[in-house]
C-alpha cells in the first residue's frame, strides 16, 4: 500500500509526462501529459492515443518502432510528435516499458518529454553553421585557421587559389 502511494505521488509530481496505456488506449495520465497536450485527464483517459498524434503516420511509426524495441530489449524509446488540442505540434521523446514483460497485452507505462525547444535550437544552430560556412567559403579574402602547433587546420577556397595549393596539399 505504501509503495503504491509513493508511486502515485511520483506520478503526480514528475516534471515529465507519465501515463499508462493498454492497446494504445490511455488508462492513466499525469498532470504533465495534460499540460503538454492541452487535454484534461478526463478527455484523454479511455481514448485511443491516436488523439495526440498529428498524423496516422506518426501514430503508426510509434506503435511499430516502440513495440519492436520492447519485444527486442524490454523498453522502447522513440522521438515523435504530438499535436496539442489547440493544434500546436510538439516534439516528444517517448520511452515505454511493459507493465508485465511476459504479457504485453497488460499494457505499458510511458514517459513523454517535450523536446520541442531543443529541436528548434538544434535547427537554428544548423542554419547558422550553414550560413557561416557559406560566408567563409565564398569570401573574397584569405581565411585560415592554425592549430596550437602553428599548422594550418583550415583554409577557404580563396586561399587555395591565392597560394596555388589544393586542400590535400
């Protein structure tokens, strides 16, 4: 009884979304899942998880990949997308494990972490790096970098033409 109360407390206070599904139907969700999706627990419990996926393809991928991983290794972890009730799309890192490893039909517990900001930051960084690379490569001036021993570790195409060396040389 005490162990169950502790688990329920953890379920309520966790900053990560936690839920229980059986046959991909929500049986239980914590407050964080509700905050992430914009749905109340009453709107989610008893409903198919397809409700929170923006496309059938997203829903099918998670079912196929996560349960393949569970069969092979006991847990499944996937990156996916959820669609909030208001239509916004979230990037989600989802991990699941069966309630009973011997009987997957009993359901699974999942965690869902909102990684939307991380994904946006990664995309902005990639764009910034691409713009910087293009600027350096197309500059009409010599750009080079030396390592700690004074060896040239990078130079742009203009420097190759100016000095008459290829990148390999």
